[in-house]
């Protein structure tokens, strides 16, 4: 822990030295440091509907996540603003249900693993034309899943700069390691999830459209629409499904899924101290799942340097047509899952955040200009509950 703290302080010291190089008001023609964010979070959940054991059993899971992202800026000869962002995240999780891939295991500790997810993005803003080009690549690795992503986008502001249209295309090419429950393995394997079990592909392509509009000095609104096409192996190989004859099977889902989320976001400024941020989303797909999401967050400035943000989110969904609980599926079903993420449920997520932005910086460091701590509690109508706490440090 001491080494991590020293490394972070040293990193901020380097950024501070670089930032001091550009203290005038001229636009930087060289690549210049803009800001860095360090985000850490702790997540814990519990429930009794684990898909690994057919929709019954412990869903206990903990996750510790750390992400750092750095943004650099460079203005080119045409005075266009080029922004470069590099981020790296590392998650460490333990999961009780992962131990149950092998029902004969007597492990006293939950299965533990790490996920690493770096990303790079770029954007170029032309203020004269009101246009922005953007692109990025990302990847994510864990022991049974690998993902490779890329995106490209474009935005155009209206003539009066009060509105903006954005279009973005994203593609993810993923590989799923085919780790079956131990009693369903046919290759003679007797153990290891980490053995060479082969992989199968899963591809996701998404087109996102958005239009934002400033109505007046107090009111802003944004409309969002997405079309998402998934193809390939969309099941998870270690999810069990128990039929009504007590036989056990691997989860089987179609190899195609088309999703349509539609949303609207609105911000209303109540004077200088209160903002109301509301969001609604409707979702539907060709697996029969439909959902509604509503959220409200209200940042309140309690002093020039401190704000508090209570928030609440309500979510409800119908069940996918391929879902049935433990021992409810029959041999006549072509597709089947007992994953309760695809069941009917509603959920509530609520909590608050506090943001501190001292005029002279945090801990005597002028450019360490923001600390935010957030806590949220999540409950599902089917019994699962979770808690998350996060910390964000910004250096600018």
C-alpha cells in the first residue's frame, strides 16, 4: 500500500511539473497535460439466484477496482483542439458462485481473478465549424473472457451553437473461453478451469445517435437512440440449467440478439446552487425483454467549494422468453436459461456523493483540485442486494 501511495504522489508530481510548463493563456501547440483522474471503488453483493448453479445458490461477490485516466491536449496549425485520453483499469474480484463450476470442490475461499482493461481515445474539435471527430480502441482481459473494441464518431453543432448532433459507431470482437460445469465436460478433463477448453466468438456492433439542445440558460435536454446487434456465442458455458426431470444442461441461447434503447436526459438549473438531472430510458430486444429506467440526481452546492449529490434510480424489466427458474424448463425447449438477469424484476439504486474542490487544492497541492466520494445501495425485487463506494481524485 505504501508503494502505491508513493507512486501516485510521484505521478502527480510529474504532472504538476508538466502543467507548470504551460501557465500562459496561449493555446498549446505541443502535447500538453490537461488532467488526470484516479478512481477507486469497492463493490459487494449477495443473493440466492446464482446462474452457475441453475438459478439457486449464493451470488456473493466482491470487486475492488482501480482506474487511472490521463488527458493530453494539442492544438494543431489550424487551431483545432486535439484531445488524447489514455486509461488503464484493474479489477480484482472474488466470487462464491465461480467455485461451484466444480461442485466437488472443497475450496474454503471464493474463486478470485483479475480483469485488466486499457483504452485509448482521440477527438479533434473544430470550433469554427462546430464539428468534432472522435475515435478510440479498447481491450479487456480476464481468465475466461477477452474483448477487443473500436469506435468512431462525429458531432456537428447547429449554426447558433445551441444544439448538437452526435453519431457514433462501436464494434466489439470478443472471445469466450468454453469452461463447462465439471459434470458436463466431455474431453476427459477433471479439473482446471484454466485448462485449454477452446473459445468461441461473440461480436457486438452498435450505432448510437444523440441530439442535445440548450433550451434556455436554465434548461438543457438530450435525446438518445441506439441500435445494437450481437451475434455469436451469447450464452455463458458455465451456467447450468436444471430441467423438470432433474437433468442438468449448459445454458443455450440464440446466436443473435438485436437491442433498441431509447432515452432522454434533461438538466435544469435552479439558480446557482441546485441542478436537477433527470434521465429516462426505454429498452426492447428480440428476446422479449423490455425495460424502463428512471433516474434523478440533484447536486446541491452547500458552499463555494463543496457540493452534495443525492441520487435515485428505478429500473423494471420483463422476463426474456427463454428464462425459467430452477427445474422449470422441459426437453421441448429449444433455448433455455435460469440466469436471473434475464428474469422479471424491478430494482432500486440510491445514495449520495460529496464533491470537494478547494480553491487552493487538496492536501496543499494546488493542481489536485477535486475529491469526490460516492456511496450507493442497490436492491432487486428477487432478493439480490449490493453496496458500492467509490473515490475519485482529479489532478488538473
